[in-house]
C-alpha cells in the first residue's frame, strides 16, 4: 500500500512539473505579432487590389 501511494505521488509530481513549465508570451510579443499580422494583411490586400486593376 505504501508503494502505491509513493508511486502515485511521484507520477503526480512529474505531471505537475511538466505541465507548469509552459512558456508564456509576454504582452510585448503579442503586440508585435498582432502588428505583423496587420502589416501582412495590408500587403495582401494591396496585392489583391493591384491584381484587380491589371
């Protein structure tokens, strides 16, 4: 019985360790990504307009 509890504790500890070490994006990185996405969308729209004119 003691080994069962120790095994469960070990598995739980390992699971908590691996799931809690997730890297989070900072707010600055999120803003930069959003700005890049907007810039890319504007370029795509400009290309579409240019293609439509031709």
